[in-house]
C-alpha cells in the first residue's frame, strides 16, 4: 500500500490504530494494478472516489507502508468484497464517505474521511483520510448521522 499526501505535510500521522493520508491510499496488487481511494472535493460535494490505475500512479509525495505491521495480514491476500457507507450532502445527494475492503483471508481494511486529534482519536474531516484494520476502532467512530466506519452489506 502507498499513501499519498500533500508536499506541505511534514509526515504521515500514525496513531495507535489509525493511519492518516492527506490525499489517497493506493492498494497495489500482484498484477501491478493499483486501486486508488482518494478524497474528492467538487461541485460542493466532499466524498471518497476510487479509480484503477495500471501502472500505479505514485509520486515523490508517496509513502510506502507495505512493510508496516498494521498491513501484514492482507499482504498477498485477494479482495473479495467491498462495502460503502453514504452520507447525505448539503444538496441532498448521497455521497460515499467510507469504504471497507474485505480480503479472502477474513481481514478487512477501512478507508474513510477523517483525521485524528492530538490524542490519536478519529474526528470528522472531509479533507483527509483515515485507514484502519481495527474493527472495534472503526465501529467506535460515528458520524452525527449515527453511521460508524465499518460498513456492512
């Protein structure tokens, strides 16, 4: 996995259970393709968007995390499902704010709009992404709408 962030960011912020990415998360597969999840801001809607790139689009402001202890459980595994959570925007449209990739070995990775406070707790933010594999932590983060960050079928 590769995290993208703005050149002005000093470091990718890591908390105990959440990783931070200012721009996007690239899941690079054995095939060489990358599934990229980014935050999007356009037409007064802030949400998640995703694209497949082959070859992967990474640059000088990317941070490779495939050696991280956090992700060792999904390295080499295959994505078998994906679930999304949606939130109503100010214009009444439904927009994705959270996605969970489910792997064939039973593990999941969640990517959602958010940030971490000074104590490492997730807080609402539409301008960055949080990533976790911790189900309890993801379920513990709730938006004002009552949705948590662990989408299900």
